[in-house]
């Protein structure tokens, strides 16, 4: 069996490894359009913040490791066309073109941040950095810039803003909604982080969408409706989108341009699978499917597709959109529904706020929690937390509880370890208890 | 643009013929039809043959029987002229062309001509004809695309799929997401749409979802017109909702999508009156449409000399006027589905002449206040007259203070009863007037009489002595007196 995988980032590599594990006899072919694979999309931020000293360190996997596992890797190989009838993939390479025949095809082509509505994004000072080559170019431009604007206040945007700030840049963040990270946090929960950003001199421009970017001499002018912002360079950190032009309309797409797949991640052609940022992900809380281009979804869909190659055995469980980050001195994490998002939830909800401590020691930090429950069933629907101390792992427990639709009772009564130096009297994830303290 | 403009000359004539037969009781002779359609006998015969051929797929619903002298129409009880019109429209090349352009965003003549079974030159000719009609919407088919302001494109296609092509033609992949937005909007705005209005919002959203992927769009006028509305609370809510909704998909929302949805909601009459009332209390009263609403309500109150309007009537007036004004402010062009002049005639039957002229005055004020260009081919402007007319009829009917008129014809022993009845009908043409033969001891606001020696009324009412029976002079004077009595 020939299994061809298009794209060698989180989704593609996970699919390749799982295919190798589940189908030891299969020929696994991994096609990657760039000259390297396994690059961490946040590599530039890591470099800017000094977490790594070179982009060479921003990899989670190498071609050598994959080849050692018997996976054929082809770099600098860009897919031009897929022929569903012939079951072949036509690629452009440095030396011309190659054709790869497949029995099963996994589309893990990833996504890119781009905007066809903002005029002027083709400027060399408008930077993207998801790929290694882009990050290298961006690094060069940023080194020469004093003032950098970040377009989009999502997780990538905030992490970039902090890295730029730490690098001594003057930073402006433009966000179209009322607060940063609006997809995962309600405004009051993210307020402390925003206050810290402002205190550190970051210029936050909310409720403004960039309509055009114009080069004026050495500078860039961002047009934000009736006002503008001047900077030396801009990082484009808007929503990412898949580019599936090579499928040439042969397979049905969703309205948002993602590949239409069933619960086993199969497309209309049952020998073709879609994973990662190319597909929507089921959101079990509302029964809908959304676009959640998260690394964890890419990894899990990649593995699930590999499981279902021969026959549909494991449906993809979906995502409750679990995210966590550390920025401007705050640890923040979220899973499931936010309060603002409950407008998409058909049933009445109850919103709770709570404060607890990270340990019983005098220097313990406060953890601010917000959680949403179904008003009738008391099932946990979503949790947001923010603290000065690293409590990010707690979100995984909450994510499991939300994913498995646990009622509050289960969380209240669940067992936890007690250790005065590491926990309060009750663990942060045992939500309902009388020992509240801020 | 009229809905018939999507049809070819021959198709229009065929429909015209069937329509004439319906209005003539289902039967007409050749001479009548030749005159009505302004064609020769030979052309009539070929038209009849052509209809017979066209109607073959509908043989169970409609049929024509003709014998060289007369034509008879048979129609199933459940079949209507509207269905016949749709049958013709669905086969129209112009309709198919516009439908194709919507679905594919762009085309080349070489690619499209064979699909429509046309030569490239015929297709070019159809496009030229369509462009003549699309001009009213400030749109043009050019370089394989429909070009113009994005709001106008969405507005045109909304009318197109609502009235011409049929909404069912769009029930495709956009349906699921559009339904979700409707439900989210109801939740988020705390509004509950009537089923028919929900379907209209749904259609608008389907079109919006489809157009969202268009790469090059123009929104210059929208941007300009929206300037006074940028801080509007309803707009801000719609923007926030749409942005949040879009953020869950791989689409790129923009300010204009929210603006266009806002414009649609304001101008289409889908918002329930109680919701609009709450919105009106918080909206920016200086925005062009809002200040015009207030100005016209006050103008109407002054014109009719009302001290104050009943609370609910005033609310209904604002609701209707705001739709007219938002549409005139933001949109260009209209698709005339019903015969506007016929509707105006029907409205006039129940209202006085002065109502029509006042409706025209209101329209003139609107043109001046909204600084609208004086265009002769803007159907929306023509329809606004009907809109003002309806508002005025609504107000005058509701505010009608019943005036009693006694008819006292003593010098007319012959045909007295018939004459009183006829005169009564003429007098009652003035809204809010009841006329009857004068009864002794009954108070009247006005007595119309043919006696010069009529006694002044104890109730203080007026007396009018007819100069001549049924004279337009008397009729005009009586109308004037009644109007002054109303004030």
C-alpha cells in the first residue's frame, strides 16, 4: 500500500508516524514544499525572546529521524495537482516534476496567514513567519526596525508582541475585537494581561481593522478606518487559511474553503483524507464544526486519519479548543466555551468566578478562574484561568472534564494530591469548595 | 427594472396575451388580441402556436384553445399567472446568465456560450441588453464579472433570488452556516423574526456567504454612507456578532460584511416593530435616515393639524418610514415585481387626491434632505411614493374623526333616493366621512342641501347649498369644508 502525505508539519508528520506504526508494510511518502520539515511555527518568537539562539533549534522533528523509521521524505516538492481518477500526485521539483501514485492520500497541507482584504500586504515589510524561510526574512527586517506593529491579537500575536517587546521594540497591537485573545477569553479575564501590556508601553488598538498598508519612505502606514498607525514593519498574525488550489475543485469544500470530511476524516473520495489546518474540527459542546488550527488538533487528526486508512475504525473526537500561553508575566489558559460564546450554545448557562492560591506558602500566587456550566445539568462547559504562577497544566484536567461532559460533582469530589508547597488545601481543579481566597 | 425585463420580446408578448385572457374572463376574439398586442393576425397566430409549444410541459395546468377566430384559456384552479411567469423566467437566458455569474463569480464568453446553447455574439448581445437594465442598480457585466459596489451586487442578487430565480436555487452549501447566523443573530440581538422575515434574512446571508470569497470588491459609497452609523449601537452589536461568528471559520470577516448586514436589516423591514422601537430610542438621531424620519413624522402631523398621534400609530409610522429612508439612502434601483402604477391606482381608490400630492411632497423633501440625485430610472425612488402613500393612508384612516354629513334634497321629488345615495358615495370619498339623508333632530357636522332657506343647525354645523347637482365645483368645495372641519 502506497500512502502519500502532502505536508510535513504537525499533521503530516503525525500521520506518517502513525501510518508507519499501524501499517508496517506500507510505503509511506511524505511530500514537503519547503526545504525542511518539522519546523516550529513559533520559531521566530522563540528566537526573539532568546529561548533559542538560532532558528536551527526550532524543529520538533528532522527528515533524518523520519527516514530512519522507513518514511520516504521528499523536500522542495510542491504539489501541483492531484488526479483522483489516476490516484496520483503531480509535484514540481527543482529538477522538473515527479508523479507519486497512491492507494491512500492524506492532505495535511497546513495553512498560511494571509489576507485578501487588507490592501498592501505584499510589502516586504509586512511579515509572516510560519515557515522557516519567512521567519529568516522577518528576523532580518525586525532587526532593522524600531517600531513593529502586530496585526491580530490572537495567541500568536500576543506571543509575538511580548517577544518583540523583550527585544526592545516599540510594539503596537491592532485587534478588531474588544480585547486580545477574544476567542478563548472573556474581556474581564484577560484584563490583567492587557493592563500589563499597556504598562510596558505596548500600544493596544482595539476595535480597529487594518484596511490597507502603505509604504511611505522607510516606514509603513497602517490604515485603520478613520485613523492610522505608523511603524517600521508589521507582523501579519491574522487567521490562517488553508490553500487547497492543487485539488482544483475535485473534492467538496466547506463554505470557508476547508476540506469537507466525515467523522473518520475521509473526504468524498474515501481514499483521500484531510487533517490539521485543512479541515474543520467538531466542537462537541454545540454540535457544530469549527476551524481550530491548533497544533494539538493537527497531531490528533493526523494520527486518527492513519488509524482509519483501511477502514473507518476511530472517529475523531473533536476539540474543545484548549489553549495555554505565557505572556507579559501572566500564565493564561482556556478550554471550552467562553461566556461571550455562549450565544452559540442553545441551553441556559451559569457563569462562576473564583479565586484560589497556587500553594499554601506565603508567596503563593492567586489563580483567577472563570467557569461556565450548563444551568440545568451542571455539566462543565468551559474554563478560563489566569495567574502569575505556572498552573497551565491544570487546563488539561479541565479539558478532559469538558470533553467528557463531566458534571461539577465529579470535579468537586475528585481525588488530588496534597502538598503544601505545591497545592492549596484543595486543588485548583476541584472547583466547588468552601476555601476560596484571593 | 421590471421582472419582465428578464424575458425576450416574444416571451413577454406570450405572457401579455395570457394575462389579457385572464382579465377578459378567459376568452377573447382575434381582433381584440391583435389590437391589445398591436400585432397583425399572422403574428398573433404565430404567437399562439409559440405559446402552445411553450406550455406543453404545463399541459396539466394550463392550455389555450384557438380556432382562427377566438382564443379560450383553461387554467387549473391551483395554477396562477405568477407560476406561469416563473416558468418563463426559469427558461430565460438572461436569468441563467445571471445565475451562472453569481455561482462562478466570473466567466469567459467561450466557456459560457456553449453552456447556454448560444453563439458568442448572441451571448454578447444578451449581456448588452442586461447591462441596460442593470444600469439602474449601477451594476455592469464587464470583463466576465458583475461589477459595481458590493452592496449593490448583494442587493440585486437578493431581489433576483427572491423574486426571479427562486430561493430554492440557492439551497446549497451556504445553507447550514446561514441558518446558524440567523439563529445566532436572534440570540445575540434578542430578536425573534417572523418566519417570512427569517427566510429573507436567511436568503441575504446565503448571498453574503457566497460573495464573501470574492477577492476584489468595491465599497466606496457604502463606506461614505456608513460614516454617521459607525458608532450606532445596533451596528456595533451586529459587527461584534459577525466577527465572533466568522472567527470560528476559515474566513476573513471585514467591516463591510457587517455594514451590509446592518443596512439590510434596517431597510428590508425584517426587524419586528417592538425591536425597532427599542433601537430607535438609542440610535443616533442625527444620522441622515433618522433625522429624516423625525422630520417627516412632524411634517405629517402639521399637515393634518393633529396635536399628537396615538403612541402606537407613531411607532408604526417610524417603523415604515425608517425602512423607506434607509433603502433610499443606501441602495439604488429596484426590481418591480408588481405593477406599481396599478397598485397606486388601487391605493388611490381608498384615499383622497390630496393624499397623493402630499406623498409626492414627502418624496421631494426626502430627495432634498438625503441629497439624492434626481434620477429618472431609480425604481426605488418610484416605489417610495407608494410607501409614503401607504403611511399617509394608514395615518388618515386611523386618525379619522368621523364627520357626519346630512343630505337634504327637498327640491327633488323624482329619483330622490338614488340621487342622495350617489351624492353620499361622492362625499364619502373624503376619508372619515359618513353621509346619509338628513334626519330631523339628528346633529350633523355639515348639511348639504338644495334649499337656500336652510336653517342654521342647532349643533353649530355648517350648511352648504349645492350650486348644481354633481358639479365638480361643489365636490371640491365640500371636500375643502370637510378638510377644514377635520382640523
